[in-house]
C-alpha cells in the first residue's frame, strides 16, 4: 500500500512538474535547441539578395560547431519566399504554428516583411534585423521588432547631399522599384532635395517584372538629369545602367546599399557599374577589420556552399544577426523571449562588421532611438575590377 | 517626334524577342492545340547549357551555341517522347498542366545547378553598344535579334509551306486521324514539332541571355510571346509575328505617353480584349469543326 502511494505521488509530482515545464517553456526553445526562422528569396527577381539567408545559416552553423549558446544549438529554419509577400505569410505561419519559432531573424524585403509584421507582433515574437532599411519598422515601432539595417532614408539623404553639395549636380532624378522599398528612397530623396531648394526632375517607377528598361531610361533622359538615384534591385540597376549606356545617356548614377556588391554588379553589367556611387552599411569584402577576416576564414571558408561568394549580401546575413546572437549570449541559460528583449534593449554602441548600433527601452514615441538599430553608413564608389573606393568614413545622418 | 521614333524603334527591337517566343508557342499549338507553358524554361535550360560550355569548359562561341541549339532540339524530342506522349487519355487541360509541371521542373533544375545569382553570358556582341540612326539608338544586340528573328521567320515560312515535313505538320494539325490514315507518322511529327519549337525558343534565350542571365529571365518574354500569339491567332505564324511587333510598339508608346507603371499590363489587357472581341485572334481564320 505504501509502495502504491509512493508511485501515485511520484506520478502526480511528475505530471505537475511536466505541466508546469510545458506552461513555462517558451515556444521554439528546449533544453538543447533554439529555433530561429528566416525567409529569403532563393528564386525570382530578388534572388541575388538570397545570399543574406544563406550567410545567416552558415554563421549559425559556426556557432553550433563551437558548442552553441549556453548549451543550446541553433536550429535554423529558412524558406524561399521568392520575394512574394503571400508566400512569406504562408511560410511564416506554417513554421510558427507547425514547428514553433523562438525568434525571427532578418527576412529580405520590405513588402514581404510588412506582410508578416502584424502576425509576428500579435504573438510577441522577437524579430531582429529585417534585411531592409525601411522606416516602416520604426514608425510606429513594435516592442518585439529590432531594426539593424540603417534606414534607406539616411542613405538617400547622404547620397543627395554628396551629389548636390559636394559634386554640384543640379538635376536629380530617381528610378525606383514600385514597392515600399523604392518608395522609401523616393520619399527621402524628395524631402532632402526640398531642403536644398530643389525637386526631383523625374520619378520613374520600375515594376518588379519589367525587363525592357528603354521606356524608363527615355523618361530619365527627357528630364536632362545629371544625377540619377537607382532605388531598385541589382538586376534592374544593371539593366538601367546598361540601357543608359546604349542610349548615350551618362548621368552620375548613385544607388542604395542593396546594389553595393560591386564584384557582382561589375560582372553583370560587364564593367559598366564602374563609377557608380552607393551607400554601404557593412565593411567592404576585402576589409582588414579583424572580425571580417575571422568571419571569412571561419564561417565562409568552412561552412559556405562550394559556389557561394564572399559578397556583401552573404556577410550581411551575419551582420543582421550579430545583435541577436550577442543578446542570446547575454541572456544566459534561463532564456526567455522577455529576457532576450531586455538584453537587446541594453545594447549600446555595439559594433560588429557594420556601423555602430544602439537600442533603448521601448518608447512608442521614439522608434528611431529605441528600435532603430544602426545609425551609421558610409559612401563608396565602384572602381575598376569591382574594387571599392571609400568616399567618406562612417557617418551619422540625422533622422528624420 | 524624336522620342516617338525612339519608342517605335525600341518597340520593334523588343518585339523581335516576343516574336521568337510567340513563334515557338504557335508551332506546338498548331499541331497539338496545346499552349506550351514550358517554352520559356526550355529556352532557359538551353541558354544555361551554352553558358556552362562557355564559362566552365571554355568552348568558343560557335561551338557552344551550336551545342546549345542541338541540345534544345534533343530536349524537345525528349519531352514530347518521354512525357507528353505517355499521358493517358490526354485532353488539352491535362496537357497544359503537364507543360506547367515541366516548366517548374526545368526552372528548379536551373536554379539548383547554377544558383540564383545573376550571371553574364559571354557574347561576341555587346548588349550595351548601340547604333545611332540620327538620335535614335538601337543596341547591336537588338539589331542582331531583329535580323535573326526575320531570318528564322522566313525559313519557317518556307519550310512549313513547301517542304514535305512542313505539309505533314499542317496535315497533323488539321486532322490527326486522317493524317495517320494517309501514312503520316503523327507521333514522329509531334516530336519534330517540339524539337523545332525548342530550337526557336533557344535562339530567343541565347539572344536574351547576354543582357542579364538568371533563372527567371524567360518569364517576361514567354508571357509577352504568348500574348502576341493569342493576339495574332494561336495558329498563325505571321499573325504571331505581326502581333509581337505591335505589342512591343504599343508597350513602348503606352510607357512613354500614358503610364510607365502599367506598361507591362498592356499585354494582358490586349489578351483579354482580343479574346472578348475576336477569340480566334486578329490574323487567324476562324474554323468551325464539323461533328
């Protein structure tokens, strides 16, 4: 009888503990695993940006090879959304409700990100480093969403200032991808030009599936622009620069950091990208920064697929999750989503392979300070052979 | 006026690519009444095959392109023989779904083998160097595309009209059973048709690839070629060609004078319009089959 009583008691204790463990455990977190999710276009027109998700994956492999974080391995769930917001939503829902994700990392594209933002916010899941510099992430801010990528807004401001103030261009036009990403650049350029007493002489939208760029270049040429901002993807930028060459239209092209992978751009434009100026949020591929060298040697050379290239999109996948990994380390073994957010908020002046980054206590009225992430960029010019010439050092631009 | 002339020239230039894709679709449709939605990816894989020979094996242009064209013909033969012909009790809808399936498989193959990064196809002519006629610019590649498209059209026209094989293809299209009774090996005709169509598509692919090469590069030309084929009448080769050039010009004029945002949508608006007003297309004769 005594024995039976003992077993009943043991069973009750086990059930209570088991239940309490289940109740207390975070979704996507076990004693040995942290489940992190990410989407990224591996196919379709935005596929060149797909290297971001692969870079993150290799970085996590490297962390796991060193024993993980506080005894837990990162289980990385990446899916191809083809830059299609409907697919992003379907994939995020499937992983969140099927597998259970502890936190989301990066995610290429403003439109795909916007498609899942409410869903992630409603479930209070941390999301760190959307791979896009849209101001949507901080206006208004979400408590769970931590931007890393510097705003396109400050990139556009910096480029316009360089062009108008230092290079003396009088007529500025823009070709922009007709989505939130492109419209962010358009809006920032428009505002910065107004501040300089000017306005855009042409605003030319480019649709994602457009291939023939002649009509677009004709509009730019008609405007007699001497400086053209390209707020498009790498393939469209290549086609625009090439078509402009074919139509004997030669303004100074400037572009966003999304087209700053110069070796790639030089390759696909057959050398025409030389001279183009872009913003940059990360060190150059041949940087002698010790951390860059370390990532190249230990992450890229050991874990990257055979045909993967050490380009800016690839190591941006590492850069965007550096704050997440730092906060996971600081949160310790008793990890919860709340602790992760707490540790992220404590990051001040953090620097990995990008510009300086800081967060603060959540403040709905000041998204830029509390959730804005990186505030520094620098400007570079594409030179012969895809080499980059730094035109400025890391610089801070006031926002808004 | 200068802009207008440039738009017309640009429209004709881009229309040549649409025309090649339109012809490739019409050739198969004429014999099987199936729009082949794998056409773009058949051209894609052949173009990447040429790229592989040039980039990885260092073959000279003429050998790599010739090998790609032969590959495309064999691919057409293979797909018809091993997949389309095996369809049990085939109906048009089923065959269309099969072509969509082939399209997905070929796209997946190219993405897996060559990755998603854009590539640059080595080509003897620069896509970005142009001829200037007054102040109207046409790139060297566009000029080559125009010439090649016209040559292929003439060859195909003569072939289908005067060669024994061409007449057999026509007979197969008009009445499959009667053609068989008359001794035409219709299965073989179908296979050859797929081979020719794949060859024409490959030519288009090779002429598109030097601009930028990536797995989705044939989507737009395929859709525009299909739109041109529908507009011209799915069974009329000259119809598809004329419609392709019209489409290129309309697109450019629309982009220049009305809205650049909806430039690409014009093709599909035209499909809807043509299907509503003249379902058989602008240039095809409307046949009514006797039961």
